[in-house]
C-alpha cells in the first residue's frame, strides 16, 4: 500500500482553458494511469467501518481498479487502521490530509489527476454489493455505445443500520433531467464518466450541505444523462453521523414493524 501524507490545503485549484491545474507534488506522488475505473473513498472518522468498505471493492472479482483513499484529517483511529490493513490490500493508494477539506475540497484536488474512463465515489461507511461492477459497468458501456450523452449508471441500494443489519431497500428512479432540480435521486456510489465530473470542477467548497445534489445538477445541466438499474447494488449505512442527520430522519420515518422501501430522493437532497 502506498501511503503519502500531503497538505492538500496548499494545492491550488485553478481553472484553465482545457482543464484544471493542481500541485506538482500531488501529481508526482499519484501519477495518472490507465485503469478503466478509479474508486475514490474519502474518509473522515469512519475507521470502524472502512475495512468493510475496502473489502467490498476488492471482492468485485476484477483486478483493474485503481483505489484511492483520502483520509480527511480524521481524529479517530482511521490512520492506524489503514496502516494495519496495508498487508491485506497492497494496491491501495492512501493520502493523509493534514487539514480537513471536506468532500468538495478532496474532489477538486484529486479528480483532475484521475485518468480512468470512469470513477466511483464511495463513502467510507458504505460498501458495494458483490455484483455492483458486473451490473453497472456492463450497463453503462452498453448504454454509451448507443447514446454518447450517457455519463453515469446508478442503482437502488440497501439501507442498513450502524451494525450492518438490513433495514429496508432504498429506492431511486429512472433518470429524468428536469427532476434533478428539485429531487436528489442519484446516489453518490455509481459509475460516472470521469470527464463529466472534471467538466464541472471546481466544486463549491463552502457548501456544508447539499454538495452531492449541487454536483449532480451541474453535471446534468451540461447535457449529460444517466441510466438506472432497479437492483440494490450498494449498502447505505444509517447512523447518527450521516450528514444533516439523514440517518436519524430515515430511521424515524421507516415503519419498524413492517417491511418498507424508502424513496430516497427526499432525503439525499441534503447530502
């Protein structure tokens, strides 16, 4: 496992005619490569969950992922845990931030360095289903061959509690460009064309809430479209530390005595 401690707060993100420039040190430490998919896992104080997240990536049955973990100056034992599991996951690339930058700060500095055709953004407390890659990668490749505007493939999920026990299915919906203005129905864990994300950089680093929804609105505004699979292909962990209390809100509203499916567009807007 490659571990680099970098003060990414000093990395300058500046718009140029053909893209974005970043600090040369970061480019040297994490050079661009040609892996077809990069898995980017930002982490802040999710040390107790992150091993399962990493295991789910390496259980996809393919060996051509590039996996980058950015620890955003965690104050728990995340760094120690990442160092301990280095012998198990030798292909990991890990950045330890010296300052907390937030999700958009991380994306602004890391995404310009990614040369993969696709990117998957995975929160460090969630994990992928074993068939995530098989379903979504095949879906997006097939869809792009018939429509070049397709830029991302997304799915439903399985809602779990803080211990990983299933609560419910989390439902998304078919892609409708107009709907994105008012509903955040596209989850962060999906397969996304890297160029589509690079095209909307830099993202607003001052956003405390709504960063994900803002990102998707910008991508869709450029004319990119998505393709939806109703299969639950990732696990979304519900707990008190979900941003904006989303975990607490959903847990309080899902009936505890009967099986139900949560329509997540009304909750994800706050993330």
